């Protein structure tokens, strides 16, 4: 059994044992069932000051350390989710010529990704490459021909213009990655920086079948393409993840500005206020509702509640009469949800590592030697896991 397979097996067992903690959704449940099992933890969480709540929701390691004081079974989890940085090779100085139209944070991600990879193969496949920024940087660094696959014809045209300004060989192919059959090709080195969900899974399955020589990929948005339950590439086991569970894995973000944090909190409080209204007038438990237009949050809570009631088939008149009380209750619920969600959020990295290990297991089973590491610091992007696989 490989190191990655052993880690996957141990993580699988631990996540299964703790499923009640990370599967529950405090936004949807007035009190998750685990609150009765661990009342002291619940009381302590609900009493936390705001600054501590923000810090713990933003830092999986700190949240795990906090929970481990109450839950000894979590002691092994930090070791199972700790991923070492990939070795890096210094990049040549290319100046700003390759980075036209590339935002600063994205530029940093591309350069960090490129430094953590080593060239292999006769040509490079830039999978779902957009304007080909990653492929363009690697073409300059490695002096290999690059084929950028992208579904959007406008992005292909713009990327081709950018590539034409440099002494590189970069070809753009307008293709749907979910249905293409002639890419990847045998012997290629396939790279993908933040290809979402089914796109990165398709690259792996299609690439293994085609005989790709080397993969370097940083997955993202694992829930995309999952209808209800995630179907592991490496075969099903006792642990099953719903679409919401896979979405949880990528809810960690770089810390928001104070303005965006206040906006997020208000939107949550207002949604929770409407949820309480619907529960009260319909007698039902939580039900999902369609995305809310951003403009609705720029009015008063009364107007918001009435617009939501009207859209969801409830009485806007009743909503207006109850709005004063419901706004306060919504903010109280928001405060509780943020505190109880610390438990769920503590497992985000563990779920992401589990999903990445599933991809790694599929590659190992297909005859590849697989290495897993981080290619940059979390502050640059939380989606910093890099799978590097070479055909044996």
C-alpha cells in the first residue's frame, strides 16, 4: 500500500466516525444533533467573542486545535491533512511581457504553480486554459509547444493575440472539455490550474486512457458536476459525500475586507430572518430557495422580506407586520450559525484532502507515480494542493 493510499484509508475512517459533526448544517438546522451530544462544547461556542469566531472560521488548523480539547478523536486529523510544500525550481526572469491582462493574485498563483512543476513530454496541454496565461508562462519557461484547450471562442481569440506577442509556440483549440475525444494526447504533459469539478475529473480519466505522460493539476470546486452524491473515481467505500459536503471543502476563502464581511453577515442574517418567517407561517422545516438578487439586499429588511415572501408564494402583508421581530431574530440566528459552524468548518481541509486523495488513488491505480504537495501559501489561494503524477 502506498503512502497516499494509507493516508486515504485512515482519513476515510476518521471522517466516517465524525460525520455527524461536519455533515450537519447549522444554517439549515436550528440546532444540529451534535449539540445534545456535546452540550459543553455548544455552550462554549455560543459564548465566543466575535473576533474569535472570525478567526476560528477562517483557520482550519486553529479550529481543529480548539475542538480537540473536547473531542480527543480529532487528535490524528491535523497529521492526516498536513500537506508539505512541493519542491520548487527558480523561474527565469521573463519580466512583464507574459503577464498582460493577468491580475496580480492570479499572476502569483501561475508563477507559484510553474515553479513547483518540472517539464516532461513532447508538448504541453493547458486544460481549460482560458486565455492561456498558464500555458504562455510555461511556454516561455520550458520552450515547449503548448496546446491550450478552451470552450470560449472569445477567450481563445484573445489568448492567441497575447501569445502572438511572444516568441513561443502556443495553439488554441476551441473544445468542450467534457465531450472532447481527441485531447489529451499520448505522451503529453497535461497541466490544469483550478479546473473545476467534472473538468479536472475528466482530465484525469480521459488522460489516463489516452496515455498522458505527466499530470500537474490543482483541483478546484469539487462539487461542480456532482448531482446529489459524489462518485469517487477510485471506487466507493463506506464514506459517502453529498454535493453539499463537497461544496464545504472549498468554502474557505482568503479573509474578506471588513466591508465585504459586513455585507456577508447582513445577507446571512436577512436570509435567516426569512427562513424563520417561512417556518413560522408554513410549519415546515428549512427548504432551499433560489439565489437572491443582490439588489434586494440594498433595500430595507421589510422590503427584502416582502419580496422574498412574494417570490416564495407567501403573504407579503404578513411578512411586513412581522418584519421588526424577524430582523432581530435573524441577526440572533446569524450569531449562532457563525459559532456553531466552526465545528463544520474545521473539517474543510480534511474533506478537500480526501477528495484529492481519491484523484491520486485513481492515478496510482492507472499506473502513475503520484506526489501531493502545496504549491503556494494559503494567502495566495486556499486551493493550493498540487497533484503531480508521472506514468511509470
